[in-house]
């Protein structure tokens, strides 16, 4: 039988961020609350997990009171502010693929005043968009942006098993020992790194496919072997390829691409 989980997700993503009104035993309407981090995610603030951190940092108020517990329930009619600005559920869901240039950070804002990847999208969209996953400042390539909390939570969850493919250009020849140990698994400073696939296509160019993608994983492995990286580019996320997307350019995903990406989540 066909797997309809992706189509169910897309229908759910188009629904209102506020849970529907339920009926009590006497027939009266009883409004159901929604967890604060979920409400913020549906309002385009950040992914659910990132919203939990924002809440804990004291940046969210509900009806004039600072709330630091992520599990707090909010109800229709409550006034929710993030950094003093009202948060409302956005009706239109956006799914954007950006080719991030090097020099931009993947963050809602940067305390050092550096340009963020979201700055490249801000002139083109009125919705609050946030990145799903990250690339470090010095790396370039594909990054997903959305205002859909359900989509972000599904795709970014460790169980999603979404493949991410990178092209690594090095300053010097890449030793075969690096390739072999990266594929088998290597422990560096107490952290275990293993890629799904790695293949040399040139003495100084390596194609790497990751699933989990720990923080700066490729850079840490190359540093361990004293190989300097000249350029690190993410060229694929699941079913989404770079194609002819120019540096700094973006494109909106069509519904079938969103559904196909969700269908990949959790597959072995």
C-alpha cells in the first residue's frame, strides 16, 4: 500500500497553529491549549527546540509575564510577545532552499553583528523564516528555511536520517587514510565521527555524505589529519540538489518536494 504519511503531513502543515476547540461532556466548547514552544514555532520564530532555548532565556512573555518554562500552555486570546513583538500564527507556510555564501552565519541574530543567512531572504518574504539545520560561517551551500514548526521538527530530528552531501576542496592532497577512517569511524577528542560515504574524485577533492552531522564534523576530521580545507560546500539535502542555484540565490520548494523530503525521514 502507498505511504500517505507525507501527504498527511502537508495537510497538517496547512492547518491552523491553534488546536481545535473540543466539546465537553455537556456539549459546551472547551478550548485546548498549546505548548508555548509549538506556538512560537508556528509563528515563524524558530524550530521547536530553538524556541525552548529562547523561552528559557526569558525572551518570551505571555499576557505581560515573562515565561521561562517551555511546556507552558497558551490559549486563543493570549498575547504572546517575543523580544517585545507580538507573535501570531502565520497562515502561509514557506519552504525555501538557499545557497548560502561563505561569510554568513546561520542564526536568528548574531551578537557580533555579522550578516546572517536569513538576511538574504528578508527582502523577499514578509514571513519570519528560520533555518532548519546549520552551516558554519566559513562553509557554503544549501540551507533550508521555513516558518513551519512541524516541518522543521520532523526534518531536523536525529531520527530523520536525511542525507546531506558535501564537496570538500583541500589545500593539499587528501590521504586515503583519512577517507578510510572517516568511513569506518574515528574518535577525536572524545567525539565519534563517521560518515555514510566518502569518495575521492580528485587528489584534493572529496565527496562526503553525512546523516547525523555533528558540529563542524568534516572540519574536525580534516584538522585531525592536518589537512586544510579551501572550500566546503553542501550540495544536497535529501532529495534536494544544488542544480543551477547561484550563490546567494534561493528557490521555493513545490509541495511534491516537501512531501518527498518528509517521506525520506526515518527511513533506513
